[in-house]
C-alpha cells in the first residue's frame, strides 16, 4: 500500500477526463480512471501520456451505469491504495433527439450513465472519505443543465439532476470535511462535440462572447483548483466554464 494521493476520474480515457488526468497527475498522485467502449486504444494512450508526464495511472473498462461494476472498481482501488482523495464524476454521453420522438431506451441510457453513474460512484467513495474526514467530489455537469437545450431532453435532465445531487451530497458530507461541487462546461472541443453539424457549431459559437470553443484544459484547470487545499471552503457550487455563453 502506498501513500500517494488517489484520484479517480470516470470517463478518463478522452476529452475532458483525459485532460483532468494529465493536469492532476504527478509523482505523488495515482490516477485511476475508467471508460466503457470495447475499444481500449484511447484508454491505453491516456495511461501512456500520464506516465510520459511523470505520473502513474491505471485505466480500465467499467460501465458506471452498473452498480456492481462500480463497486468492484472502487473495491480494487481501496484495497490497493487504502485511501480515496478525489473523485471526478466525468463520464457522460449524449443520445440527442426531439422530446416527442425520444425513445425510452435512449432516455434511460443517458440518465443511467450521466446521473445514476455519479450516484453509484459517490456511494462507493463516501464511507472511505467520511472515515478520512477529507475528500473532494467534482461532478461534470453542463451549461445546458442550467439553460435547457432543444433536442437534448435526456442529457439536460441528467445534468440538471447532477446539479441537484451535487448540492445534496455537499450538504450531507460537509461536516466530514468533504466538498462536493459541479463544473458546468459550455462548448468544449472534444469527441462529444466534434460530430455536431457545422451549422450547429456555428450557432453555438455565436452564443459565446469570447468567440472561441473551450479546450479540455480550460475545464481541467478548474478541476485542479476545486481538488486542491485552496478550495477547502467551497462546496455545493456550480462553477461555469463557458467563455461567457451563460452568465
Ligand atoms: P468524450 O471525449 O466523449 O468523453 C466521455 C468519456 O466518458 C470517455 O472517456 C468515455 O469512454 C466515457 N464513458 C462513456 N460512457 C461511459 C460509461 N458508461 N462508463 C464509463 N465511462 C463512460 O466527451 P467529453 O466532452 O470529454 O465529456 C466529458 C464530460 O463533460 C461529460 O460528462 C460531458 O457531458 C461533459 N460536458 C462536455 C461538454 C463538451 O462541450 N464537450 C460540455 C459540457 C459538459 P468510452 O468512449 O471508452 O466509453
């Protein structure tokens, strides 16, 4: 068992999760992350990138929608390291469509990953963090969870739910020295947004006073702050990272 700071990032194989892993890694930190797709190439590449930057990481396939998979994942981490310092609930997907045509299975899959997945992970870490009387939980919400967005009823509901979960967990865990916050990114340059039609991208950009798409590193920097000792008096908050898209 080593005494390194333990950071767990769900959906850490690409995009924002990968940037968070790279930003939080270092010689005194062990990064654990998961992903879900049967193709492990992004996961392997992320482990190598973190190692090349001087950190250490373990990445593997764990579907956050499955409570038993999540429990086994955290059991392994806690047995290996004996502690749990930072949880970043970042795993998320979109399956877009207009509300009137949305299939129940698409509603369920998005809610099960984006919202229930975070619930599973918070439950899995809470007891250890409570015993430590310290911990940081950071949930990746979205600007649309506050604004709403046509064509994303399932995704928006999951992110609005995540904000409610953040505030409740913050209230329940504050007395044990655990902070729980949400970050609400705007329009960020990752695989999730790469597939949007050009017209939709242009419409998004037109809503951003800073006139540029955000980078995963813009979000990772805020995660690093919330995960640090310097943020010890901040809990239950939603921090917007969106170039002014929503004020
Ligand atoms: P991304 O590059 O597609 O990353 C999503 C990550 O989640 C991947 O590592 C993916 O791995 C993982 N994942 C998906 N389903 C999973 C599951 N069932 N269990 C475990 N991991 C799973 O997208 P991103 O933009 O970085 O998104 C990261 C988070 O930021 C999401 O919660 C997203 O909603 C949020 N966000 C993004 C934006 C944006 O503009 N990009 C804006 C606001 C909020 P596999 O592909 O291997 O499954």
